[in-house]
C-alpha cells in the first residue's frame, strides 16, 4: 500500500513537471545560441568545486580536533 501511494505521488509530480520542461528547453536553446550557456556551466562548476574543497578542508579540521579530543 505504501509503495502504491509513493508511485502515485511520483506520477503526479511527473505530470506537474512536464509543462515546465518545455519552457526550460526554449530558455536553454536561447542561451546556447547566444553563448551564455557556457557562462552558466562555468559558474556552476566553480561553485561545485569551491564547495567540494571547503567540505574536504572542513572534514580534515574536524578529524584533527577529534584526534586531539580522543588522545586526551
């Protein structure tokens, strides 16, 4: 019963999302034809890289602090 409710829920979300997909395609085509899509991809890539580096550094700092706490 739970899987049936989940399936119906995702089907409704899919039906709702279909009309918005057509609009996004037009926007993507326009940006691609003007060359702006590359700027969007570059900015998104930079954001993902910066967040990844930040998370790795944060994990290293937390690991160092945990080792100090456990050694005392």
